[in-house]
C-alpha cells in the first residue's frame, strides 16, 4: 500500500509541475500582466493548482523547473503590483476610499492574515500596544497595515516603506479621508537598504513576501535588518510552503542569521503566505514552534 501511495504522490507532483509549467508558458506570452480576462483566468488557475496541501519541495526540483519557478515568482510579483495599483486607483476615486475596500477581491484574505499575524504576534510582544511598526514593501494597496491599524493595533503608528513613490502616492490617497488612519499611516519613498539608524525605532518590522524575489535578494534585506533593528524587536516575514513556493519565495529559519526564529505557521486555507516571526538576537536559546494548518494554532496560542 505504501508503494502505491508513493506512486500516486509522484504522479500528483508530476501533474502539478506540468500544470504550473503550462500556465507559466501562457503567462509569459501575454503582452501585459495588467488585470484582464486572460490574466485573471491564468492566475486563478495557478493559485488553484498551488493551494492544495502538497508534500512537494519546490527547492529540490530540476534546474529547468527551478528556472521556471524563479521567473514565475517575478511574473506573480509584477501582476500583483498591477492588480494593487488598479484597485488602489479605483478606490481612490471614491470620496471615502476605505468605505469601499471590500471591492478588492482578496480583501477577506487580508482580514484572515491580519488576524493570524496579530494572534501570533501577541504571544511574543512585550508591549501589547507597540508605538511604531514598519512595513517594508507596502505597495499601492497597503492592506496589512490598514487591517492591523483598524482592527488590532488601534494606537500604533505604521511606517510604510516602498521604493516606488507612485505606489506611496496611491496608498496615501486611500487613507487621506480617514481622520485616524491618516495620522497613523506614514509613507516613506525609500529603499529600506538605505535606512540604518531609523530601523532601531521599530518594535516590529514586517517584510512583504515580494521584497526580495529570490533567496539571495531576500537574504541581503534580512541581513541588513539584522544589522540595524533594535535587539529584542520582532521581524514578521511572509514565506511559502509546499506548492505555494511556485508563487512566492520560500524563507527557511536558516535564512535568518542574527534572529531567533520563534514561530513558523503554514496556513492550509486560502491564505497563501506562511508566516515566520523572529526576534532580533539577544543571544538566548529559543524554541521554534512550527504549526501547519489552522487546527494547530491553538497549540501556539
């Protein structure tokens, strides 16, 4: 029975890889990755292919598939940027943009991810009302900051960093009509690699999934944060697990020298990103909690 199960697993993996490669080939021939029927259909197929739990280790596939995965992550990043810009522009046309935020098709995923990240954070943060949080790679639609600031951390100031001034202009416009959030959401047109002393001001730093599109780029950012964040402050990273590694870069605990990894959480629902929380080292040993699926979150909290 074991060998039959293994055979089925291999066939499932081969089918998954075939589907992903075919979708990549279709995406790479499109003239534009801006929202359109073709783009939406292909990315929906891709997400549906990659969401089901899978034992696949995408980092150990053939060199050819690894190259396709690397290119696919960049296409996903480009398409996500276009999608967020499109909806941020649309929302910005309303008098009070945040009243209409649920027109963004993945808004409920951000509600779930925000609740998950806040639940994990609350286990490790010394101050339940941190003064300053940085979000690196906030983009034109900074929904993590909006959700956390609105629902969970109602007195915290969020410093949103994005290298693209246009993305920040769109994001600023979203919160401008909100008396509270417009005071607590600050936007910096800055490459985080140019920020040194300022990083020590933050109790928590969030690193978006697509800041650093591959392991080398991401390690550079993580090493920079390790050098300049305050000892004892927390780093929240987005990663991916299983087949979801075709969509986003994978961060392993071993990619975080200078940090103590506290918890790793792999959702098994429509929330795609894994979450890692780590503490800037004070050179104390630490136990890492790894949780797969929502049923295990109670063990952590």
